[in-house]
C-alpha cells in the first residue's frame, strides 16, 4: 500500500482534495478464523510484541513483521486494514494478505503437473481450483513475480482485490442461543406497492425448483428459512465446508434470502417472492459494511460457485453484488452457466444494478444476465433527490426491470446477532429487519422467476425475460430523463395473469 493517498470529497458543493498519510496497520478480528482469534487473544494476555494496542473489540493495531512471522501459514485467511489519517479523519483500506488470484491457461505447453510441481512444492500456493481449460490459483503477494516469470504472460492473468472499509462492527463473542417468537409480521409496504399479498396459510412447497444465492452466507436455521434451506448443497468456499454460519457482520445474505424464498412455517414471518422453492446458499464473500463492496469477495470462489450451481441444477441465481473490476474468465463462466443451465433451456442469473447513481458495472454489464434497478413507492427510479436515504439506483442499457428498493421486511440473524429490529405500531419484530437498495430489489425478481418456473418449468430463458418485462407498471414520466432503469416496475397482479395465461 502507498504511504500517502489523495481523496476527493464534496463539502457544501465544493470538491476538495486531501492528502491522507499511512499511519498504521490493523487486524480485523471479526472475520479471522476462530483458532486465530483465540491465539491472538491469548497472545495479547502474554503481551506478545506484535500487538501494539486494541482499538476496540474488533480491531487490533499490529506490527506486521512480527505478526507475519507468527502467522505465516494462515495469512490467506486474515484481513489486514491499512489506516490513513488526516487531522481528525481516518480512512481505512482492506488488504487481504492472500489477495492475488492467478488464472493460468492449460495449453499443450502447460499442464496441471507443471503447475503443481512449481507452485505446490515451492510453497507458493494458498489454494487452487481446476477446470477443463484453466487452473485458478490463490497465492501470496510476494510470489507474484516468481509465478509470472515461470509461466508465459500470455497464459497468465491476475487481479488484485482490495476494497474500502467504511464501518467496523465489533465481534459478537457471546454464546447466545435464543429465538423470540414474533407476532405476525405485517405485509411490507413494498409488497403492497407491487400487489404481492401471499396467503401464509396456503403456502406450498416445491422442492424441485432451486434458487441459488451467491452472497456472504445464510443463517439457514432462521424459522422463516429452515424449511426450504438445503444445508447439504449449500457451501462455504472460505472454509471448504457446508457450514456457513454467519457472524454478526454477515447479514446481507440472510436479508436477501428472506425476500427470495422466505417460507414462514410458523405462519407469522416473511414470505419470499419465490416462496416454496428450495434455497441453496453459496458463500463467496465474508464481512459486510454499509456498501456491499466493503466485504471481502473473491473471484476465485465466485467462479467455483457458478460451476457448483450448474452442477447442483439451480433454476435461478441471485447475485446482489458487483465488482470494481472486470474478469474475462468470470465472464466466460457466467455465460457457460446461463447457456448450459436448466438442461440447455437457459439459467436466469439476476444481478443488482448497484446503488451509486451511475452506470452499471461488471458483471451487470454482461448482456445475457438479468439486471434489476430499484424504485421508490411512487413509481420513480430510486433517487436521493426524492429521499433522505443518500443513495440512488444505478442505471444502464442492460437493465431489464425495476423493483422496490425500500420498505422491505425480511429475515435477520437470530441468536442475538441481528441489527435493529422492525418496530411497527410499537410492536417489535426482533428476528426481522428492513432491507433496502438494489440488493433488495434483485431477489424480488429472482423469486418471481422461481414462481414462474414452479408453474412452467420448461420455459426458455427468453420467454422468462419476456414475461418479466411485460409484467410491469410504467415509471412516472419525466423522472429519469434519458437513463434506462428497465421496462417498468414489476407488478404481481400482471405477473399472475401472464403465468395463468401460458
């Protein structure tokens, strides 16, 4: 990381550039493996010399050389944060120790054995994943030059992945195991707006339709999810295991899951737009901040997740995230999944447009994916001009449709890990929370696609897109000039008519 960075921010409509100087290195305890966490706490008691001081329950300021010597074999599982300061302001940049992801093409000149001999024996490798035409490898940053020197540059591509940390949440180390039975959760205003009023008493299961969710994990034991969550197929790529129990920073996936497939068996909770379908969760990110890009998200795991989703015979995939860079290989894998999925009929892959009020980015720019923008409840694309929320839906030619991005009730983490509960007319719903943004809008559409397939499983992908595109109410005129937010805002009454008339 550089010793200085220049940041531009807007203050009372005046843009200023400020120099922040690197002032320290922090260890994020909230997302380290449990064994490392315990070791660090024990080392702190022994006054181990790599710990300078504790910032809070979650952050420790460290001496990197001493820390690296102590945890050399576990660096790939550890997130370090570079701290930059200017006067009383602080800026933090996440820097995963094993942050290089190398993709090596398999050709007549390069074989898997060559790669394993060079990388594995010499200890450069952190992890690897093999497909027919390439091998995907995670390595420690210091070995990048050696890898590139060994293999022809034309056969190697690499990407560096680090994002900004804006908020840091304390680690919840309490051993809490509780679930408070909610009162019956009212219908969310967003569902009322799109006329989605499902009768909790008449919900039916359809295990054959599988929704894949690529996110930062799902708390499958939540009462609104336990009935439909497939804990056998679900996978945590960070730990190479099926268990993906989230920590208190990892709410995003569980929030998306409720809207996608909530199945309130107790007849009191959330009913997702794809209620009745089976939910499979692929954990390809960990951690969470105000913006989902604050999470640690890996192309290495995303690529594996798409391959697994194809093998698991998913019928629709929801991706409420974007990347700050393009990846040719991920692009190819997504196209392969779409074309080969559902026995060649086409697998709908749904992406959130993003919340920055600008053009959509990768992977939402891939023409074959389904991109969803966010609307308000007044028939307008969501724009901070009309709201105090401070965010605006992204736009772009590839957006297919819009859906509400505010006032959505959904599942939250239980066991005392959740955030601010929903309070309606002084009644508190501690296992549910409000969710917003295009991350909330995308699963509305992905769930409705599952509902279409429950009724008509043999539809081609183009037919599914046409049904969605034509099941909308129009945006109010003169609200979004020449920007494209999709064909309109999804409306369930219109969607039901389309489904019943097929």
